[in-house]
C-alpha cells in the first residue's frame, strides 16, 4: 500500500521523484505490533500542550482508528510494553543488560519466564532487526505473530552473526531510543578542519618545502659543508639562512593550524540537550550510558520501572552526539548534525502547535532568508514520552552532497491489539522535514529533532573539501629558473675541471698548505668544490628576501585605508593577486545585498513607481479601510471582511469610470500579492527596547518578503499566517479586513517557476470567527474560492488569458534589471474545487510519476485562462560599487563567472542589473538537460556564437562535467561571461579546479557564505567577504575583505605592486649571485682552473647581507604607476597576466648583464692590478662589485622613496666605514691611495655604463605601456 499522502497544503516536492526510493525494497516486510498505552508518562519539555496527552482520551482525533498500513519496517520498539511488576529487574542478570542500558521492559501480561527467555535471547527475528537493533530480543506477543515469525525460518540470534541487510546499500534504518547505546558503525560527530597532527606536522611540512628544487639545492649545499675537503668559508653562512627560512615557513603553518584546531575545539565542545530516560546517565567523555544501579527492594524495582518510561534532557558535547539521538533545539542554536524534525513546540501554550520551524541556511547554501521546515504530522501529534519516541523508526537515504534533496520515511510501530489491522503507520520524509548541520534554528519554538547523519557524512562535510597548501605561480617560475641556474653551475664546474684535463698538477712553490691540498685533490673533489663555490648563483638570500617582501606586501594591504578591514590570512601568495585571469563569484551577499525592494507595478494600462505609489495607497485605503460603512469596532469586525467580489462594489461613485476600473484593478493586485506567497509574520522583542514587540517577515525567497513589505507600505498588512489560514489587516484602521482559509498551496519550484494558492474567503456575515481548521470546504457559507498564482513571465504567458501588453512590459522591466512576476487569478465554484481536490489527492498517492500526474491535474483544472491582474518588478539591491567594479575587472582582461545556488530567473536578473552581461548581449540558457545529444548541440551553438553569455543550471552542469567535460570547458573559458545557478558547493569547487587544470591560469574565487568555502579553497586566490552570512568564508580565505568593491583595489593595485616588486627583487637577487660567481669563474680561469675561493669568510657573508641587502630589498617600495593611473587604465593589468616581468626573456637578459659585468669587474681588476698581489686585486674587485650593485639598484628604481635613498647612502657609508676592519682580506695601505681610487672608478664606469645606455635607448625606442601612460 502506498504511504499516506502529505498535507494538501504541502504537496510533495519535486525532489522526491528525482531521488525516489523503492520503499518496498527498503522495507520488505510489514508486521503488526500492539501499541503500549502512554498513560502516566510525563513530557520532557514540560508545560501544557495539545500535542502531549496523559490519557488515551486526549490523543489526537483519529489516532485510534484503524488505518491502511503503509510500507513498514519490521523493527521492534526499543521500549515495548509497560513496566515489569513484582519481579527483579535484569540489570545485573548478565553483561548483556549493560548493553541494553536498562531500556528493555515487559508487557503487563508477561511472566518472568518470558522475561528470562527474552534475556537469554530466545525467539526468532528478522535479519534486518538483528543488524539495526541487535539488542531487541523479544518473544512474539500474539499467536499470529508467532506463526509469522516461525515461517521466516530464521536462525536464532544466539547461533548466528547478524547479517547486514541488503537495503543498507542505499539507505539506513535508524531506530530511535532516547538514551540507549547507539550503533558504533556510524562515524562520530567530530569536526576536523586541521591539516596536520603532532606526528605528521614535521614530515608533511618539510616534504612540502623540499619538494621545491630551490630548497633542496640549498639543503645539499649546506650538508656538504660537513665534509672537511668541501668546506669553504664559515659553516654557519650556509646552515643558518636555510634554518631561518624553514623556521619562518614552519612557524606560519603551525600558527595557522593551531588556529584551525581552536575553532574545531570550540565547535566540538558546544553543549546540546539530548533526550534520555530518567535512569540514564552520561559520562561526559565517551558518550556512553553508565551501568544501571541494581534494585535492592521491591519498591526500588517499581520506582526504577516507573522512571524508565519518563524522559529528561542531558547536556552532551557536540562530538559525542550519535545517530539516533533526539536533540532539543532552541532559538538561535546551531544544528550540530543532519537531523529530522520530529516535533515543534511553541513556547507560548496558547499558540497553535502547527509543527512549523524556521531555520537559517546561510552557512550551507548562501541564502540568508529563513527556510520553513515542518515536522511530520505523524510525530507532531505524539506525546514527548519514552514509549512514543522508542516506537519510531527512520529510514533515510544514503549520505549525499545534495543539500536541496532528501528522501526517506518515518514509521511508528504500533502495539495495540485492538488495532491489529494496522501493522505500522508510515509517512514519507522530504527536504521540508530536515535541518542540515551548521544551519541555525531561527524560530522561537522548541524543536525536537532526530540525528540521522553525523560528522563526515553530513551534507556540510560532504560539500566541503580539505584545505590545500597554496603555492604562487611566481614561486614555480623561480623554481624553474633555479633549475637552469643549477644546470649552468654543473656545466661550468665540469667544464673548468675538464679544461684542466682532469689531472692533479704539481703544487707551486710558496703555495699555502690549503692551496696545496686543493691542487692535489682528486678531480671529483674539485668538481664538488666548484659547485659549492658557484652556489651563490642560486643564493639562499633569494628565499629570505622573497618571504620578507611578502610580509611587507601583506602589511601594505592591511594598512590601506581605502580597503579598511582587509585581512591577509595567507601571506605567501600576494603576487597571485596580480596574475588573476578568471574570477568566480558568488551572488547572494557578494554581488548583492540580498535585500529586495518592489520598485514597479503595472496593472495593464497604468504603471506605478516611485512617488506614484502614494496613489496606490489611496486606492487601497478606499477599498479596505471602512468597508460597508461600519462604525463600531464590533460591527466592523463582523461586517468589514473584504472579498474579491466586495472590492468591486466599494468604489467612489464620483470618480470617472476609467478611474474606478483602475482603482479596482489596483486593489485586486494588492489583494492577490497579499495572499499568494509563503511568508510568515513573526514577532520578536526589540534589541534596543525589550518591551517593544517588532514584526518581521520570514520566507524562503527574499522577493516574496519584498512584496509583502510593499503591500504593508500601501495599506494592507499581513498579521497572521499558518498552514491553514491568512489574516490581513488594514494599516489605516488596524482592523482585520481579509480572512481566508488556505485550501491548497503550490510552492515555487525551479522547474515550474511559479507559485499558486487556493483560498476560501470568509464573508462578513458571521459574528464569530469560524473554525478555519475544518476539513472540508464549507460551500453553504457562501465563501468565495479563488485561485491566485504568480510566476515568471516565461511560464505565465501561456497560463493567463490573451493580452497585448504583457510581453512588452516584462521586457521593459527586465532591461531595467528588475525581477518580474506576473500575477493572475481565477474563481472556482465549490463543486469545481471539490472535483479538483479529489483528483489532486488521488494523484498525490501515486508512487510512480506522482509529480507529473499532480501537475497535470493542476494544469487541467486551475492553470487555464487566468485573469491577468498585473506585473511586479522587484530589484535585488547590489552591493556598493558593484557595477563599476565589474566593468573595471572586465577591462582588465578578467573573465567573470557567477556561481550561485539561486534560481535561474534570479541569476539572470542579477547578471543584467550588475552589468555582468552587457546591454543587448545574447544570453544562452541551458537548463534541465538530461541527454548527452542535446548537451552536445548546445556546445555547437556556443562554438558558433562565442560572443554570447552562458546561463546554465546545476543539473545541466552536472551532465556536462560527467559526460562532456573537455568539450564544455574548452568553450566555456572563451565566453565573456558565464552564469551558473542552482550550483552545489561541490560543483563550485569542481568548476574552479577544472578551469585551473584546463587553462593553467590563475583563478580567484570570492564568496561570503559557508557554501563558498570549498570554492575558495580550490582557487589559486581565495577571497572571503565578512557580511551577513558570518565569517566562515572569510576565515577559510586567503584574503578577507568587507565588500566586493574592495576586490578591484586588491587586484589592480596591490596585486600589480606585489607581482612587479617581487619579480624585480628576484631578478636582482639572482643578478647579485650571478655576478659574484662570474668573478669567481674569471679568477679560477686565471689561476689555472683550480677551485680556490676568490672571496672568503666575511666578504661572502657581508656581500649578501650588510653591503647589498637593504638597497636591494628597498625595491619592494618601488612602483611604476600610481594608484590613480592603475584604476584609470585597467588594461595595464593584462600585461601582468602574461608574466612579462619575470620570464625566460628577462632572465637571460639579466644573465647576459651579469656575465658582462662580472667579466669586466674581475677581468679589469686582474689586468690593472695583477694576480701577484692578491689582496690588492681583491680590494679593487670587491669594492667595484659592491658599488656596481648599489648603482644598478639606483638605475632600476622607477619611483623614488625616502627609504630607498637612505638605504643606498647608509649602505655605501657603512661599506667604506668598515674598510679598516677588512685588513684580513684587503691591503688597507693600498686602499687609501689614488691608484686604488682611479682604478675603481674606471672599472665601475666600464661595468655600469653600457648596460645603462642600452636600457635608455631601448625604453626610448619601445617604451613599455606603463611608461606611456605616465607621460599622458
């Protein structure tokens, strides 16, 4: 038999058909179990409530009626039967009772012998009972049940191991038992976002660091100094810089991971109320129930048995929550795991227990609006007692990433002998009954929810990818250049030894002992010494300078007053900001404020906007304020109820006929918009003044809230809404003027693109309010029945009656960037509605093609020839300066993709209003693709029209990523704009990774919600916005900003400076190492190819530190253009993405310059001074080397800074002031002579002059783009 249908006001969502489960496969057997009376049980939540009863007479109406049994799960209740009387509890009978936790009870008529057989595990049970509830060893309670169990021929539990049920491959069966030990086969609920453990930190971080050839080379050079024949200079000059670099990197990683661990610990330690029996206790650490205390007297036994039926709450830490636990959630509490809402209890006993609860899903899907969730009617009517909840079993589909879909069912296993015809009652579960982990309960009611997925199986965890260590493109480029330099070093070393003919020559007379040992050493030792002598070609200071430079860039970004609040969380990739070619952006909260406002209403002949809305308010006041001329408040309440028929009579007779018609149409539109929605008004205390009660509107769509706010602004306020009724109040009089009963609700879906409602109006003839919760339509009351519908113009055009203005007006609003909704209505006679209702309910009971059959009934009876009332235009307010920011980024050559979980029409409107799509640009829409052939046809169309924008939904995107991945991405990356809607968090991350892998370009992702974390972490540059949706995205991002407009300055200005400065800094450090290596090479050639050091000891260390480091590092302050020019000419950013500042071309140019200058410096020093006087030659050579580097820095500076001037002057003075301390290496008497001076100046001129002339001529001949704009 099919499962009972859902409430008519909540028809099954379309997700059910997409993820339909074969319920018979999940539940192959159905059995009749009697229900134990709940008499005498206390509710855990306390307070008087109609959903909780203390006697069978207070059960919900119809609860004892026999009903047709739906598919059931043959699972026994964890707490079946009443307490055992006059027999000793089995708590200490055997060790198995500890596992049972004291929750096994016996029926009133059960003997102690039966209890013994039960404890010993006798009886036969179904296989799936043994797997899902292995402790439920109960004998049969009736002959029919015993015979049925016997026919199963199942082996005894004592003689076989439990077998896993076949249904568990696609679903899980979860028996609910408050306080019982839960199955350990499900993962724990521990949140873990850290990268390392104490044991893996050093191995993983060191492996990552030494995976770069750059660092590995330095490590090998440093280790070589342990070998005495290879030692050159001080050991510390090689070891200390490497350790310094590694400590900085490891320290950053450690601090970042410790911060992640602290956040995880806070989440895991958060306390939650969990329902347990009054005999249960919690050890606080392991989440287990402690051993029950053994009863010593008969009175103790009775007291324990009595208390075993009652419930209480126990505080559990989030990490100790298990599948099957029942949580008690309060307002503003985070949901710690994926749950099914069982019961919603209002805090005010006078409020109706409708089972409604609101949740905030901003950290899951990025939408800030509240989502309505409802408890199944089956569990909402149950009392909150141990027996009632222990009789429940949830069948849930397998863990999935689908945050917008869920299929399952809930079953209550009855044990009432008098209703043996009802085996068990079941009700389907959909997404409307769920609350996923990290959502927040927004409603003020107390909610009981059952845990179905924990830890890594939750939707949030499955949709979030692990953080990865990010490496900048500049580092990869430098790593490749390092390999070239290493090859040059090896080649040069082997060449020098080969020129010596790989022989050990005779030591010269007068040579030192060390030199004699070197000359006499083997050829391979000489090669190794040459390699170490030339190690300065790849200087260790390069990594130190680059890391320090990145810290400076991060400080510049955080101290920039123009982007106040920006935080750099990953300081290792600031240069990546200057290399971005693709920007992937979220919509809600990133491009938009998610704050809707109704801007325009068109009623066929007249359009209202701006100040003209005052005229609309006047029409509403006339039509709803004082109907029928009632005076007293009682008479008004009785006679002032307005219906669509009465609005046509309440017109001003003095007005013209045209004005009367317009006024009537305006009132009809306002009334339709006030009724056709899913908005619920809520009241909360004001933050400023708790005594003031404020009314807020909550709905799953912000545009519906905007429409209801607009109807209130023009005079018609929504004051009450539940699943059965709506009340509207006149703002002018404060009286209820419209009261309707909700007969049917057809919620908005992305496929249908429309929302409808059937209501029955209350007339003004009744002195008292009729019961709006009555089951059938009261045709005798004379209440008019109307069908209202609003939706996208693309679908409403064929539903409303013929007209000549709808298409034109919708086009006008769309061009203004407004989200259009077409409003229509249709009257229904009671007979017509009853016929529709019967057909609709019959279709809702179908298991196959249910959605299609239900839609066919709606289309045949309701969606035909609707009266067109009007069109509304709603504006989604954009973030500040979004339009100019997107335009600037497009001009900078960045391709922009918008990825959102919102609807197709919403994404289209925002793309147009934000100017993401150019005016007049064709938008090719791909939606609901299910076949590969059609998908390929769309690719061919886009290939022939490359200037169009692409709008694609998540379902079609999944098809492309699965079937036509390469074909799709090859076309999509060439389009000027791509809008992907209905995207899951995982799809967003997949797109980022796919673009990165296919194009090899830099990707920047920006978002503000928890659903954007995976995308942000998958990007080369992740930017998080701190906003309404919390700080989860900003904490996971590399850069955190406060608004989207700050991204332009982050990329165009700071990205440019970071990349250009790092590129120049890296080239200069390489130049500094190359030039000294060329000097060493020239000296080795002159000394007959022997590996003897030219500069030793302090000269090597001082050259790379005190004498050149500060001036070279001052290049991090250089800038080629100012911020104004960078924003005025965003086209300059395109050159950065091409990597021209640090390329193979620039590298070889600097290599030639280094070879020339090194050859000139050492060659002329040897010619002008000679090798005979080694100290004099070193004095001239080293002095020219230092001065050459300082002058080259000065020549490369584009924009001078005071720090640059100070570092150049102070470094020069420091060098000359330190000459008296260099007596070990210099001939100090020779340094103070004119011969030394003129030789130094001559060599400097020859070394610096030609490169400077070539540079000036080249810039004059082919000036760079930045030089051109500086001259404008």
